[in-house]
C-alpha cells in the first residue's frame, strides 16, 4: 500500500507557455556546459531568458512565449539541469514537436513543469551570489 501524497498548493508569479522543442534544445545545449540554469522573465516582455555561467563563459538565450494572454511578473530563479533534463527526456523528440510546455515559477520558488498531461515540480537552487 503506497498512498499517493497530496499535490502541494503552490502559487506562481509566472505562468508561461513555450514551444516544447525549443525549450528542450535550450536545456540540452546548457546541460553540456553547466549544472543549472537561471530562468528569467520580465513584465511586458514576450520571452523567457535562459542563462547560465561557468568558469569559462556566460550563456544566454531568449525563447519566445507563445501564449500572449498569460500574465507575467518579473521572476528569476535557478533550477538544476539534471532534473529538468530527466523530465524532458521521458518524451520522444517526435512528441515534443508542435507541443507546448507550461512553466509555472516564481523567484526562488519551486517550478511546476507540464508537458502534455504529465507534470513535475522542481525545487529551486539557492544562489550563493
């Protein structure tokens, strides 16, 4: 008997939809060079900024938000690439084409990532800066 744990109630400042294929490619590129990524949104901007730093260089990429009706607040948080990648790799590349991924997050707060009818909650990393 393994009772299901209740889903925690989380309130997010940012809820955005992106093309799943673009998000996956950005995660793949970042994963080869770093361990975590910073996700940043700004109010009245129509993109998600994905960035990371390592000892050699900084990487930054903007991905367009495809759902204009979503309200965005200024948000910035760091997440582990290992866990995001583990979630995304459960889907075949063909399953990512023409699909949306929903990211719900807040500054220094967990992120809920939803693709198709599958979701996961990722804990934020604490920045030492």
